[in-house]
């Protein structure tokens, strides 16, 4: 069994909410909440769009990401996908 690379699950989850344009609430470690749609992400940041404005959020400040609707699709990367990474 392949060992998943660090960040594989968060990348899969963020890719699905981005692809489906599911609105999310991002809770920051300071208690602040941001709502919007994920437009992009990389290993260190998330771009969240709200009211046609893009907000760059550093992942180290994120506590939780909650979708406002159902997220369909595979949220756990399969072994073949992880092995190919």
C-alpha cells in the first residue's frame, strides 16, 4: 500500500469544492469566518471569492472548511492516484 503524500486529502477536497463551485465557510484560527467559493489553491494558500472580490487566505490560519451544501464525488484519493503523485 502506498503512503499518501502530505496534503493529498486537502488537495482532493479543495479541488472538488472548487470544481463543483460549492459555497464554503472557512473558519480561521482566530475565530473569524469567511464565506465564498474556492477559486484556487496551492500548498500554502486558498483563493476565496465573495461578492466578486478575491481573498487570499494563508492555510496556516485556517482551522476548518465547511461546505454549505453537499460535496459529491471522491473525497479520498485512491491508491493509483497517490502512487502516481
